[in-house]
């Protein structure tokens, strides 16, 4: 402990100053919803919509969302013998976020060995430590084929209404393509970040050049392809990219090589640590890929992140590095000194140390001093999504790349021909919005529907004072409906798919039990849901939701999210303990808290 070379007071002061520069009163209202004149930003540039007949049939299980949540749940159901599973997705194929995000350089930030679900079941070896997007999309398609999920799927289809029919113990599902079919059970895995948003910059509607959002990449305009082929049509073009989050960090190096001039408009710098990607050696893989390997790796990664036995670190990356540093700092405290304030101080010190290294890395890579300074992140590492890249900072050494820092204020204005910051206009041919996705807007707005459960009660009413569930999966008043997402479960943010595959196994176990015993419906009791919510209230919460952090979607743009957000937490004892608890809950066969009828 106690590194005299770290000016902790100075760092705290600087972090606060930077946060205050970025804070704005309109919070989430600053972003534009993609409707009316902006609705075309949502069009699918990848696959045409093919005509089909509307469905009016019945399936055992309907899942809303064809990303990892839907694929993993469907896979576990098929393994349990429930094969008429219908996945519905607004995209033209499976993949969810990986269907839409095909921007050049897109890549997973969590090691493929733990990030890509069902590797062992499908027999796939990831080609790289951090796989690129085309491989992940192909893996989603592989899962779809392996489990026979394509025939029943409804793609390019948006659910508009979901209502529970108590007399027939089934859900009615209606879609924007005229479908009105029933399912005995439903699953919901619509993902937290799937509705693109635009920055509400004055004049944005007046731009006459070309413009698109990174999650709808227009290769017709830029040339190139998602595998990294040069963006050859950008030669001679002046391009603006607005935003410097995880998406921008990955695509800027590709744009840098292609444009005549690239202007990177920055409001808050990302922290960009080393990536160290490497191909996976098939011989090495054959040696470790013995039965049960992926579960072992998942458990090991989670243990390194969230309170398990972490003597070995199989993954060894930026996530486990930070967690390891925090543990090392805490272990320096004598047992009697391990009070909450001392442990938080140890955590802060590990964080200062890490961020100081990341800022030094910027200095070591970026040649222009002023640019290097502007690219430095002044906040705690988990205040914003940590980024890892070995070509992003380097791109600013390219003569065609210009960083336009906005001092935390954002772009001032967009005109018919360019982008304005601090009174200076940058004329451009194209604007690429790397401006992220809606977070914190009402669930029904993002999903496009509200659930109507028992007695006509809406999910939005049930959750008006905050999310209520058991395990983040079962919700009272919504029988035979299962939610697949991290909140109120493990809440493991560094590897979201682990949350999803565990929920998938749970759901398949419950549904198979109902089938085997002849039950038409299953629902969590009110008492069990209340008890789970009470347990969650004792959770310390997430450090990342702190209002002291620099504003962003992690902390509701720095504004008080209200009491409802207090329930956006995970199992108090941590992710490793939660997964153990859940495995035992399933294994017992008692399914405590659920009522079958
Ligand atoms: P983000 O929301 O992280 O970034 C949006 C960017 O737009 C920010 O830099 C934001 O600045 C900037 N911005 C917004 N409004 C303005 C404005 N008016 N003027 C200037 N800049 C503005 O979106 P991303 O798409 O980058 O990432 C979203 C999430 O998706 C990530 O956090 C991550 O969870 C996930 N992701 C994961 C990847 C992976 O695993 N490999 C890759 C990419 C994304 P400010 O920061 O100040 O708000």
C-alpha cells in the first residue's frame, strides 16, 4: 500500500474536474431517438427482407431475441428434448449484437474461450484469443444450424405485443409482420444495447453529406468488408467520426488507413490498454479441450473476477489483471485491517496505479504531445467501458488523422457541409456516428412491447418501482415467461455470456420438469420474489454506477437514477457464489420459490 509516487489527492481533484466538464443537465435527454426523420438509420444494410406468410400456429417455446441469450436458451431446450423452439429477431439472421455490429475491426473484448458460448457443444476452436466479429457471427449461425433452430425462426420480425392467456396457459405473440401465434413458454433476451442512438447535436438534420451509425455500417459507401478489406471507396473523402467509445476505438485504425482526412470528435477519451491478441494454436487447444473444458474456463474467469478461488488465471487479460491487482492490494492488509474503508482504499490505489500506466502508455505511443495529452483518460477504470487495442492510439500518428477534442462539451453544431467545434467548422463528406445505444430509456420503448401478464397486469407496472424477480429470470404475475440477462443474478459484466448460459440451463431444467410432471404453468410466488428482492437490497451495488464517475451510460449520465436503480444489482455474495447457488438450486429438483400448476 501507500505509493508515495501517486499524488492521490491530485488525481481525485483532476478526476472531479474532468467529470464536471462533461456533466450536463439534460442527461439522457441529450440523445436522439431514431424515429420519424431519423428512422432510416435503423434500416438493415446487410440483408433484404424476404416476404413470408404470417404465422398463426402454436410452439412450445418462443424466444424474443436471436443473440447469445436466445441461442443458448434454445440450445439447452433442444438438448432437453424440447425441439419446437421459435426464435424471433428484428435482424435478418441470428447473432443479435453481432448481426448488427459489422463495422471494420469489430472484435470481442473478452477472451473468446469464455466469451463465445457453446464452443464445446459445437466443436469450434476460436481462431484468436479475441475473435473478430465475422467469426462470432458465423459461430451464432453454427449454433443455429447445430441445434436446428433456423426452420422455426422468424427473422426480420419485431414483436409488438405479448399477452398471457390464463385459460389456455399460453402466451399470444403478435408481430409487425402480422403474426399472431401462441407459445406455452416465452423467453426474453433482447439485450441491453440494441437500439442505436444519435447525439442530439443542433443542426444534425441539416447535414447533406452521407451519414450512418456504426451498427449499420454502409460498406456500399466505404468499400471494404467486415473482415477488414481496405475501405477503398473512402480514398479522397473527408470523414468525421463522432464518439470515442469501444466501437470507435476498434474502427478508427481502419478508417485512418483509408480516408483522405479523418476527424475524430472526442468528448471523453476512452482508457485504452494493450490488446495482445494472438492466434490460438490448434495443438495447444487440443491439449486443453478435454471434456468440460469450457465450463472450467468460465468458472476460472469468473473466480478471477468475482470472488472465487483464483490461484490460477487461465485467461490472463486486462479484466483479470485489474481484479488481480485489487486482490493483491487487499491481501497486503493484515486481516484485522480489512475494514470496508481500507478495502475501498486498496481498490482505489490499484485503480490509480492501473490508470497511471494506461496514461503513460498513451505518452509512449502518441508522438504529438498535445494529442497524447488529450487522449488521456482521467477517471477510474471501471467508470467507463475499458478498451483494449494495439492500433487505436497509433492511428493518431497517421498524418491523415486529426483528433478534435471538445473539452467534454461535445460537438457544437452540424451544418449542411460539416461539423463545428468551438466555432471552427470541419468540412466533411461523411459523418459516422459511433454514438452508442439507448440505455436508461423505458424497457418498453427499447423492446417495442410491454408484457401483459396475469389479470392484464403490465410488466411496466410491476417494475414501476424497480425490477423485481427471482434470480433475474422469473417474475411474479408472468407465468411461463423467463428473462435472460445479468441483472438480479450474477451481474457479471466482464463476461455477459456466462450469465446467459447459466440462465439458459436453468430455464431448460424448469421447463423440462414442468413437461415431465405434466404442469401447464410455472410461476415464481410473490413471497419468493419479495425475498429475493430483499436479499438484493443488501448488495453493495456496482462501483461503476457511482455518480462520481465521469458521466456516461454506466452511471445514468451522472444523474441520480432514482430509487428504482437500487435494484439493478447482482447477488450480494458475488458471481461465483451465485453460480454455485444456482447450480445447487437446479440440482435439488425442488425449484424453491416456483409454483407449478
Ligand atoms: P458508447 O456509448 O460507449 O460511446 C458513444 C460515444 O459517443 C462516446 O464517446 C460519447 O462521448 C460520444 N458522444 C455522444 N454524444 C456526443 C456528442 N454530442 N459529441 C461528441 N461525442 C459524443 O458507444 P459504443 O458503441 O462505443 O459502445 C457501446 C458499448 O457496446 C460499449 O460500452 C461496450 O459495452 C459495447 N461494445 C463492446 C465491444 C467489444 O466487446 N469489443 C466493442 C464495441 C462496443 P461520452 O463518452 O462523453 O459520452
